[in-house]
C-alpha cells in the first residue's frame, strides 16, 4: 500500500537506530538543560552543574554520554574542558522538542484544543 505512493521513503535501519539513540539520550531533563545551556555558548562542567542544578559528577557523566552520541563536543584548555553543542542539528532537534512541549502544554490548558500557535522560542 505505502510502497505504491510515489514519494514514499523509509529510513534505513542504521538511521532508525541512531535516531532512537539520540532521542533516548534526550529523554533526561538534566541533559536537556545541559544542551540548552550549551546552545547559548561554550561552558565548563562546573558552570553547567550550576545551571542544571546538578552535581558536577552527574553533569560529567551526562556530558560523556552526549559526547559519545555526537551531540556535544569538548575543547581542552590546560586542565579545563569546555563543552559546546556539536552542531546546528542539535539546536534544531532541541528547539523542535521544546516547541512541541510548549504546544502540548498550551493545548492542555485550552482543554485539549491547541490555542493559537505558540511563539517559537528564540534560539
């Protein structure tokens, strides 16, 4: 049925697996806070810990997982490592997730009906 549609296209198994892994890693509120902060600019573990209201050791563990997934990158300067979001794809992914959350929240407040489209958060 779907294969008869002229523009029908399914992602390959590797794409599906990698996308699912990225979404799994973004399912943690602390990681979303960390990424949000990193989208504003480069930061250290200590600063991110304060912004995310989390222990530095926990933030380091989150950053290690996000780095392995290619969502953040680190830059060493002496004994310090400064982290940043990996690329524009991370910004778009997080922006859409937050935009969707805002849309759902507003729909809930309107009794199940989406109110006027929410303004996009400035990124």
